């Protein structure tokens, strides 16, 4: 077996593990201000250096991962779930339902996602749940459109007709036959969406509408560090590197999962 | 009660296309005798598949039945509530489609797909439905059905997949099997096996079968009755032996003449000159007239009325010259 295959999943597992068990790990106090040791470069003691208030950056990256990962999971789950459901129904049912959903998606597309999420947070107020709602509102149309296209295509396949002839309910046709057959596409979309969600979260937090200080999130940390870019590169670069590595690991892992699925189906689609 | 398992009466289907509304199924009537096989033959685009879809009430949204009746076990299927129709389709009417590669969902094991149908229709509980689907796989002669139950479709060959698709169709012991070109996508050697299997299942369960095909060899060897479709209409119908021995319609005659046989192997294959008419520009008279070697002015002017064949009830042809053909006065060769 290739050892390379395990790098990305292992990294991802480590990130999730550290995020989940952060309170029990030997880390610094994430909010402890120590102005005497402000803006220290990375060292054996402070792996990722310290910020302008002397807080340990590594500790804050770890706690930031808790915020960022839960927002990502919730927002991709909510936006993706909603988009998949609407897309499946639109593609399968067609007609007026399809027209309404797709026009709503078009409408959504005509507004920049940031503006939309901005309006939503202003209307709903700040807080994690509202942030997730705001981000989901901006991300569902992509899922809906692509899932609809897949559903339109799969609906033509004979096994769907045979399931209907056999007496399968709409829900069963959608969830048992259509959705599993487009899982590849949905997974690619979801992984691509993760990057977008992190960016949106960072943007909203940067504007003061997302995660509120002193709670750390990757987005806010990268944004806050910009002010000190010339003196303290590590404040932006190191959380940024972790963010990039995490997204990369998610992409690679989903690619590996898809490959495994393809191996199961390869003969079916030659 | 008649001895017909399925009677289609004056069925017409309209389809909306970008170039206007067409009628690919026009005043089609035929009937399938109980326990017998009716072959519905015709070239591609003659309306065979749309006829099947409308019997099953799964027409695409652009198509709709505008007239006619489909009588199955005393009920008009076209007037049945959707719920009752859905029950009927899985249990009393089985369906086999052309492409065995598309008939099975690649993500589920073959056995689970057979079990799914049993679960929908009978919901007998997990262990029983599993046992019944293994039985169904055994009935279609899949070797070692207990082991093959857990195989995925891609682990099956084309012929095996079609067997599995047939197992799905007959899992609930239907009294009518609609088979839409079930052998077209298969190798010639496998074709014979699948045909034998269908004939065997039919005898075992006394199923009526509507068999759509354009393979006249299969029709001659395995079917009882034949209905010939041309450009959306039935042009001839009757018992297979009689129709093959003495066709009453020049189109049927030409089709039979085009069958390659060993006796004819040194000559070129015969074909019917010209193309079938487009549904957007149908001739006002007989639709075969432009290609017909025996066409007369009357054929072009007026659509032929149904001329009954005296030797078999319910059979005949839509041709002005059918009587001449049957008498042997007109010979199309």
C-alpha cells in the first residue's frame, strides 16, 4: 500500500481530534493577555509565536479550529442539504416546482454571496446559529443547480423507471436511487464549498458580523494578523497555512473516497 | 368474460414537440390472449415503446393519451387512480426493458434490487422477502443464487443482468409481462437463452406477454400472435403461423421478405425502399403507400379500412388489397 494515501486522512483526523479534545490538551490559556511577551516569533515555547496581546497563536489556532470546523460542518450540511433536497425535487418533479426553485436560485446568483450573507446577519443578528443560516442562504443554489442537472440525467435511466414501476415512493426513488448515484458530484461540491464557507465566515467575522472577539476563528485570526504583517508574519501565515492544509486534506480525502467508490463501479460505466 | 389478458382499444397518444403536436400512436387496438404471447413488431420510431409506456402510464410529461381504453382484468387502466395503478404495476404487471446495463442500479446488489420490489408490493418482512428474492433469482437460472444475491450488477455479464432484470419483473408473479425489446441488446447466443427463459416462465406462471421486438426470427419461434405497427398504426394483426404463411399487408410481406435466411444467402439482403414517413408530414391515405409496390390511387386517397382475415378471429390488416393478397391474386416479391 502507498503510505502517501494516508497522509491527508491522517492530517484531517489529527485536526479533528485536536479540535474536539482541545480543552484537555496541554495548551496555553487562549485568552490570557501577556503584553510583556507580545509579538514573539515562533519558538520552542510558542510554536506559532504570540500575537499583539501576547496570546499564544497555536493555542488560538486550535481553539479557532473548533469554531471554524463547526461552522463549516453546520453550514455545508445545512446549505448542501437544502440545496440537494430542492435540486432533487426540482429535477425529478420538473414543471412549476422546478421553475420556482431554479428562478429562486438564479435570483440568489444575481446577488454577491457576501452581500447576501451580510444582509442576513444584519437582519438576524450575530451569533453562531445565525452565521450558519446566513452562509447556508448563500451556498444552497450551487448544490440545487448541479444536483438538479444530475437528477434530470439520472431520471432517464431505466432503473429509476423500474423502481417507479415496482411501486417505489418518490422519497425512495430520490434518496435510494438518485442521491447515492450522484454522491460523487455532491462530495466534490461539498469539498469545494468548504473553502467558500471558511472565506465567508472570515469575511463576516472581519466585518464584525460573525464570530465575536475574544472567540478565535481562523478567519478572524488571519484578518486580525494583517495589521502586523510587516512585524509579525506568523500571525497571518501560520493560521493561513493550517487553513490551506486542512482544505487540501479534505479535498484529497474526498478524492480518495471517490476513487474507492469508482473502483466499485468502474465496470458498470465502461 | 373474454379470454384476453390485455385489450387495447383505439389508443391514441399525442406528443408535444418543438415542431408541433404529433401522434406517434394513432388509433391502436390489439389484444393479448391469456397465457399467450403477442409480439408487437415494427421499425424504430413506429410507436411501439410509446404504446408500452402509455399502457404502464409512465409517459413523459410532453406526451398524453388522448383517446382509447386499456382493459386489464376487467379494469380500464387509463381510468385507474394513481395509487391503484402503482400497486398493479409492481404485482400484476411486470416489465422488462431493453438495456440490462441500465435496468439495474449500479450501487446496490442484485439481490437487494429484487427484494426492493417484493418489499414495496408485499412487505412480507426482511427474512421472507430475502428468501423470495433468492427464489426469484433461482427461477431465472442464476447459478448459486444465495451467493449471487450479494453481487453487484457490474459483476454480472449482460445476459446475467437481463436475467436479474427478469427476476425483478416476475418476483411478484405477475399475470402480464411487458417486455420492451428484452433481447435487442444481447449477444445472439444469449438471446436464445433469454427467450427460452421467458417462454419457460410464461408456461410456469401462465403469464400473458406483450413482447415488443423487431426480431422476426424471435417472433416466429416464440410468439403466438403478432401485431405489426407502421408509423403509429397497427397495419396487420393475427396468429403468427398464418401471418408468416400468408401476410395480408404488403408491409408485413416486405418485412418477412427481408429476413435473411440460409437459403437466400447467396443473394443480397432485401430491403424496403424509402423511409418511413415523418410524423409531422403523414400521408393522408395509407401511410405505407409511398413505399408500397402495390399502391393504387385509392391507397393514396383514403386510409384503408380494416379487412378481416376470415380464418382467425380478430385478425386482419389495414390494406385495401388485403383480400387480393390473401387470395393469392396479388404477389409482392
